[in-house]
């Protein structure tokens, strides 16, 4: 007989401005690296589209996020996450995520723990296509290191 409390995966929500790059990469990385322990989701203050450059640099690590879609935080209003992580300052300011024992505005995601860890927006990179991809790689690698430190054993 198994205990469901011991076998249930922790739910983690990554939030960003547009749910196009940083939060999408974080979702893909956590799922690929620690998917046996965590259920990763991502959302944005304003859903747009998954940036093809994020898809490309994640593919370089063998992680396919091409099937992911951009989602608004409101899609998760009925789910209580174990942890919500804002990965940019704008999401931290614009998206009310509160501890589950506090009153929230309608449509707000709920989380038992809220963490803020801002990463640079690679979509703002200028220059050649290769220079832009390098900015995406740098942010991807920073997110990966942070995930290992935060969620790894």
C-alpha cells in the first residue's frame, strides 16, 4: 500500500511577463531534470506565444518545448501550487500570487510558497541571430543552474 502524500509530485508554477521564453524554459528544464518529483507549469501576465529562439536553445539540450503553449496566469486560478516562482520583476509586480491562507483577487494563482528569482529577458537582445541565440543560451543556462540549486538533491 502506498501513501499518496509521499508519492504525489510537488506542483511548481513559473510566472513571467508573456510566458514566451524564461518561464517556458524553466518549465521545460524542471520537467526534464526532475519530472519524477515535480509537475512544472508556466504562465504569463499576458499570454503571447512561445519564442522560437527558446525552443531552439532548449532543443540544443535535447529538451523539446515546441509543444508547450503560452498561457495566462488566470488559467491556473483553481489550482493550488506548492511553489510559484516569478522569473521577472514585472510578473512579480503585476501578478498577484499570495499564500493560500490569504484572500486573493479573482483569477489569481495560489501557492503555498512564493519565490522570486529574476532572470534577464533574452528577447530584448539585439544583434545578429547568433548573438540573440547566445543571449537565450545564457539565460537558459542561468535558469538551469538555479533549478539544480533549488530543486536538486
